[in-house]
């Protein structure tokens, strides 16, 4: 059974660390189809804006997507799980295109 992920603005990203970078396509899918929360780290001098997208899987693992200098980064507590999450994003975009 494939993992499912849910946009979860209330999820805590404490304890997450940089685990990967979203490709431009994955970033576009996240920015287009999921509403960001505006409680991110807003520090323009260091390249951060206030927007972030927090997802959780069925086990409660958090995936925090945020931009630095316009490039989307993914923080989590599990680097291996991040690869699966980004693959899900890629597939999500494919299914939305079919609608």
C-alpha cells in the first residue's frame, strides 16, 4: 500500500532538518495545488520567506517544505522518507494533470 500524505498546517516542524531539495517541477506542484501557511521563518536577508507547507504521513512523520532564495527545501526527521514524499508529490502532479 502506498503512503498517503496530508497537508497539515498545524504540524510541528520542531526536530526536522534539511533532508532534500524539491525539483522545480515538484516545487511547482506544491505551490500550485497546496495552500501554504504563513508561519514560516521570515528572514529575507537569509533568503527565507514566511510561507511553508507542512505535510504528515499516516505515521505522523512531518515534511516541512519551505523556500530559501526561491528554491524549495524539504525538512523532515527522516531523510529516506523524504525521497518517498517527493515521489508522491511527483505522482500527485501527474494525477491532477489527468483531471
